[in-house]
C-alpha cells in the first residue's frame, strides 16, 4: 500500500477559517493556503485586525487571488469548512468554549502546543484532557477535531522566498474522513505531505515534540521540522 | 553554525554494552554497531543466551570483526564505556535498580518506550518520573543518562540487505559531553545522524512518538523513522 495521496479527497474548494489568524502561525498558514488558491477567512479577537491581516496576506507575493482572503472576528472565521485553531495555549480553552455554538459539524484542526518556558527552555505542560487537541474535542463534542500543523515553522511559512515547505504534517484524528480532508489540505501546500499518525489520544507527544524542535532550532540555528522516513 | 558532525568526539574505540541485547532492538543495534567496527558486549538475563546471540551477530554479513562481539549476562554488558538499555518497559525499573552498582560514571543510553497496547493500538503510558529515561536517571544517579535510538526500526536494523539506516536519532540529555558521545555513536552507523534534541525532561514525547510511528507503520505498511528538516 504505502503512502498514496491520490486516495485523498479534492479539497480545492474547501474554505479555511483561522482562529487567532493574526498571530505568526495563523498568518503563516493563511499565506501558504492563499498561495495554494484556497479561500481563507482570518479571524481575530478584533474584527478590524482580522480584516487588516487579510488585506496584508492578500497582497503578498504568489497569492493566487487576493480577494479570496478576507478577515473579521473569530466568529467570522468559524463560517468555513475547516477551522484551524492557532491561538496561544493560554487562551485555548476559553476561546473554544465561547465558539462551540458556531462549530458543530465542522472539521476543527488544532495546531496549538501546550508548552511552558523557563530558563532551561521549553517543556510540555500537563493538560487535564491529555493534550490540547483532546481538550478541543472535549469542548467541541459536535465538531470533528483533528490535530495537525504542530511542527510547522511560522518563520518559514511567512517567507515568500521559501518556495516549498519541505516537511511532513502529522495529522491525528479518530474521524478518518475528516483526517483525510486535513491531509489533503496540507498537501495543497508545496513541499508538504499530510501523514495520518494515529488517534487523538496520541496527540500529546506530537504537541510536545515541538519543545524538542525548539531545542534543535536553538542548538543548530535552524527552523526544524520533520519528515517521516520509509513512507 | 548548523549541524557540524566534525565537532563530535572520535568514538571508534568506545565499547558498547547492550542490556537485554537478545531482544529485537538490542540485536539490531548490536549488529549495526558491529558492522561499524565497534566492540560490542551483549547482555541477557541468561549468560548463555547472551553468548549465543553474540556468536550469531558476529557471523552476520558485513561485521568487521566477529571476535569483537561477545556476550554474557547483563552484568557482563555493564563493563563497557556506553551501556544501551533495550529491555521491555515492564522490566525496566527493576533491571536498572539491580545493576546500579555496576554503572557509576558510565554513559547509559535509554531507548525504551513505555507504551501500552489495546484494541485501538499503542499509546503512551504514564511514568511517575516523567519518562523511561528520567526513571533511569532517578535510579542511576551516578550514571550519565541519555535517551536515544527510540525511533529506530529493529526490522530494518537487523536486515543485512539494508545498507544504510536513512534516519535521524534524537539524543536527549543534560550532560552535553555524554550526549556528544551518543551522537557520535549514532553517526558510526551508515545513514544515521545523531541530533541533540534537548534535555532529559523533554524525553517523554520522544518516547511517545513511537506510538505514532507504529500507527504510521500500520497505515502505510512501512518501517517509519524520522528525519529532522532544515538541519
């Protein structure tokens, strides 16, 4: 069997919302998805900042059609087929609780890493639900929650000079069909592969691996990501 | 700076012991290290089985010098510069406690993954100390404990037809000099790189990622490993 991207669905018409889309990760993903021609809705606590960021992204090099990038508040971003959560861990639970009524039936992609930092660097914080993604699933029982994009450097995403994101995105989720959509979405971005890497209960270590990648970045002056070998 | 293997020490004369070296992971690592020309001491609960496995490995294709591979009980394997722990998680703590008196000052490399399995597949078990490697460090306060080789497929390791192990080994440890030795040891194996990936407190997610790699193996009929990108 091996890895066969042709079995994944066509997601060229799938719309993508970004919660907290004015932060580095949200902006970076919005830019890459806009370059791939997706319709993107950038959400923010402030509708004005959401709209400003959308205008900024829409004018960046390589964006297929700037008017497919729009912005507003986080509720505005919920009106999409796939909603990606790119907020800081500190506000994760509260934000998702407040938006739950807007997210039933939607594919929600959590890429938040619950990390703490001290003088020895980053470390994985304990999460009562097990992981950020499992917390999202608990708070959004009517949504189709996946984890993905946890290891993607925002510095590389937003850099127009980087033509391809040469790395793999691990997609976790119990809803196989939803995970297929997220994998296909990752593969819309040049260089990326979307690899299904297990159930949501195995999300904690994927989120936590970001602490190791940050350590690697510091040690080797890099923007590290991962590739899965033999796939 | 980037990744510069030339700063790593010469480990060609470093001897390596393997605790539980008759299991798949221990045999596989012993074989690759023997192919690289290292002196290897295979340990087992049964001295006879340790010696048998050593004879078997010593006769495999590509081994530089079969008489550099010897075997005995686990105490025998402790008499080496670097001691790699490749026992099942179930016996991890008891074995290390029983061997602590033989390991002061030694570099101990833990590659044990504390995983449980049920009908939904593998998952990370909670460890009171945080991770298998941290448990080793707690039980061996006089040793220099690192984690490494957690993601290396024993099926690929033992297969003589596979010329090179094309993957990266994440090395975790607070003792930088010990970690350098372990990185250099990984790099003795064709195709492998040894990448320092943070302190021991960030070992749990590296151990747990093996559950995701097992899920990937099942889904894609692979023997998955990882490569770090941009390093």
